[in-house]
C-alpha cells in the first residue's frame, strides 16, 4: 500500500468516526468534536514544529494557549470606562515604570564596570523601582477592581472584531516565548521541560489572581462572536422558513449552522498554517532545523547558530499555540483560567504529536483529530461497555459497582494504552517522518 493511499484511509477513518458520532449521538456532538479537533490539530502543529523539527521539549503549552485566550479578552471585549476612569491610567503607568526598571537594570549592567559598583547599582535600581512600581500599581488595581466587581472589576479590552484576536494571540504568545527562550533555551532538554512547565504555571497563576486584567477566576463571559447568535437566527423569518423547508427544527438548525460557521473558520486557519508548515519543512531552513535536531554539534561545526535557530522555532511554535488558544476561547465564548491545566492537557497534545507522527505535519493533524475523538468519546463508550458487561450481574454486587465506577477513568487509561500500542508497533507514529 502506498503512503498516499494509507494516509487517505487514515483520514477517511477519522471522517467515519465523526459522521458516526452524528448518527449515533447527535450532529451537535459531531460538530463539537470536529471544531475542537480542528483546534487540537493546530496545537499539535505548533508542538510538532518545536519537537519534530528541532527537538525542543516544551511542556509549557498551556501557558501559551492561555495567553491566546487572554488576547481574546484584551482585543474583543469593550473597555470598562468607569474602571479606566477610576484607576486604569495608574495601572498602565505602573506597568511602564516596571518595564523601565528592568530596562534600567539591564543598561546599568552593561554600562557600569564589573565589580561591586555594578552589583550595588543594579540592586539599587531594582529595589527602588519595585517600591515605586508597587506604590502606583496597588492603588490603581484596588480602584479598578472596586468597580462593579460582580460583573466587571477589570479594564476590559479594545472592543475590536474578535477575529483580530487570533493573530494577536499568536503575537502575545510569541512575545512570551521570545522572553522565555532567551533565558531557557540554553538549558539541557530535561531542564528546559521543567522551566517551560514552571513558566506556564506562572502565566496561568497570573491570569487566575490578577482580577484587573481578566477578572481572574470570576471568568469573563459573553465574549463577542464571529458567528451570529442562535436566538437571532431563530427570530429571523428567512432562516426559519429555509430550515422548515428542509424539515429541520429552527432551534437545532440554528445551533448546527453556528457550529458549521466556526468549523469553516477553523478549517481555513488550519489549512493556512499547514501549508506554511509544509513549505517551511521542505525549505532549506527546514532541512537546517532537522540537521540541528539530529546533531547539534555537527551543525554548529558547520557555522550554524544553534541557539538562535532554536529561539526562532520556539517562538513560531508557541505563536501557533497562542492562535489555537484564542480560537478555543472564541468558541467557548468565555475565558476560564481555571480550565487551563498544564500537566493534563499538555500530556494530551503530546500524545497527539507522538501518535500521529513526530516530524510529520500531516501526522500531527491526524493525531489531533484521532486523540481528541478518543478523549471525548471513550468515557461514554466505556460506560456503555461496562453496562453491557455487567448486565447479568445483580444490583449492588461489588464487581458490578467497581466496573461501573471505573468507566470514569477510561479516558486516561485509553490514552496510555493507545500510546503504548503505537510506540510498540509504529514507534515513529501512524504517519512517520520521511
């Protein structure tokens, strides 16, 4: 069987799974799986860029996804005028002072002669700058968070179209990745993993605790949408007439139509990023990145700046994860920092890349769809299987109760089994790198 035929069969199988979900459960469930599968495939592309192209072990994926979600709030939500009047300018001024303190310390480090004077100068700048920053920042934050805390208590955003938040999410994640990369990419792979995980936890902790930024754990709800609201469609006589002609219920039809719009938008982004990733893979730059991945010392001996190239691809992969995070928050319609669980969902994205085929963009897309379908569907399927197995057992029998309770753990068990099977029988993934 040729590679092309095999790949077509793989994706045909994914299509059968999604369509089968529509027939067995509901088309709403099928489109839910499709939309999040598209987002998962984009995340897997970003991780594959870092790991498959360059061998960078990044386990801080959820931090960059969270920054994409934050970008959606900062770009699309309307500004809270009363909060800005109460303390918004103080908050902005304090952030400028904090940045100026860091820049001043860096300049002092370069300007002062090596020795005690440089150390004392840097410490003095940082300590004085910190106290000035806190003096301005704390009062501004208290004033902002006191404005209608039940529904607002934050500065809001720019009130721009939500689609603009997607590239902005990528830029925000890329900026954070550049800062992280400048300090962490010189570390050995295991230390890099620890550093990126710790930084992801810091990012998510900031989102949870800084209410003035995005309401913290109170969540930002009612985000603007690129698709119409279902209730507006149901009140549109033209839409109701069209779906009635198809024999559909207006409520169900409106939900399906909105999800189809999202699926179309997400598919456009995925195709665009996939084409760009493929062109990068087969370009001289892509061949250089794989050469660095395979043997850093040989590439460095040939005159390649390994650290700079690692920084490039770390920023690009993180930007893609940021775009996916903005898309996910747009689809949810709310920013919920408590839902970003670095260890749990980072593991899931890594399974997508490994199962699909590390170093192969098409394999990452396949892994994104397959693993997401399993993640969503395994628990209800497992419960149905346990009900079938225990059908002949008496009520209250210990084995029956144990098996039914175990169905809740089918997700993680299935991920582990799938990963072990793929590593045993196809260690390079379902669609391996050529």
